[in-house]
């Protein structure tokens, strides 16, 4: 089977040995499918593709207008695939081993300021107060307010947030149990505002007779819980009410804001890594620009010679 479809064997390995999520596997499948189609057009296949073939593919990506970041991601998938083929004895060499990825400037995460996040949360809570009591509009407003408070308090991935089980955030507990990528579990502290938002939302959910399911955010969907797309749509609506451009706001932007604001206020990078659920500290290091700014401010404000 592996010989018939080595790319699928590689994807099976990612799922079984590395615990890759479905979204990750889909991204790899798209990138490797594009590479496979290029090889077929060139009269080649995975077992006889050369380093020059891969270089030609990268040139093709550039001519098609792909950003350096997208080309680098595709090359990463190709490298891993050929490393797998070599390790499994499906090829006697690794044509991608000596290739360097396209140079790209480090992308700084997009965030909101603390004041903007406060405006966003205030707009969400205001919508609860303005909606008629015991109405679907009030429940919907409480849900988005709860989602926002949870997201900014914990920095969860949006896929983790919308799929929280009903038992994840017990009312008396100051922590929330999260199952992240690869099935890894972590405990994340809950802020008092987030706990209050959960309590308000759960009360309205129970009053509407919708609190019996397995999910904290139930919905009429295939998964049974709220979808990422619906949350992103509702978030942009709240942003508009708060006077913040909808294009600047997404669930991932709030995750970045959570991490950046913690670091700005003195949190250790390793602690933020644990809270975000990053397996490797290098992933968290996209926030080092925040640490650099903080260190410069500390030297400016605290070094004794600066008083001279």
C-alpha cells in the first residue's frame, strides 16, 4: 500500500505518530497534491524527482504569484515527504535535503491594543443588556460575550474554544481543561470575568432548554457544536459595534493579543508557551518583538546611568 501511494502513507504516519489534526493533514494533502500534479506534468513521479525538479517547482510557485511564506510552507511539506520516503527505503536518496526555503521577513502577529479589546468586550456585554429578556437575541449575545471573555482570558485556539465540552469549565474551578493538538491536554487559568460570563451564558442556555448536550457551545451543526466560521462572523459583528474595523479582528488576532499583552506585562515566554499549547518554544518566539520592546524600556527607565 505504501508503494502504491507513498504520499498517503506519509499522511498516515503524521496522523498516527505525530497526532496531526485533521486540518493539518488537509493542508499537507493540498500542498503535496499540487507538487504531485507538477511532477506529473513534467513526466516525473515521487520516486525519481530530482533536486532540480523541486527547484523548478519553486520557480513555478513564484511565477504563479505565491508569497514566500506559502512557498516555504509547501517546501516544508515536500522536505518532510522526501525524508519519509528515504527513511522508509522507498527512495535511495533525498533530493530535498540540500534545498533552502525562500527568504521571508518574519511576520509580526496582528493584535489589538488593550483599549481595543476592552471596547470589544464592553460592546459584547452591552448587547446582552439591550436584548429582551429570555429572547434568542439575549442568548446569542451572552454566547459571543462568553466566547470573547474565554478567548482573551485563555488564548485558546479557535478550534479548541468552540469544541469545549460542557464539563470543561466547571463553575467552581479556577482552571479550564483543554484538549489541544495531538490530543495533548493542558490546564489554563480562568479569569474572574470569564467565569462570570460562563455563568451568565449557562443560565440563559438552561432557561432556553438547550443545556443538555455534550458541548459548552451547542449548535445545529454536523459536529454538534458551534463552528469556527459562525464564531468569526459573530466576532466581526461585535467589532463593528465597538467601532473597530472588521478586517482587523479574528479569533486568531485575539489569541495573539492574549499572548502579547501577557508578555508586555512581564509574563515569562515559557509560561506563555504552556498557556498557548505550543509544543516548541520556537513557535512562541514570534512574540519576541514584544520582549525586545520591553527590555529596551527597562534599560531606558531603570539603568542608573540614564539619569546622568
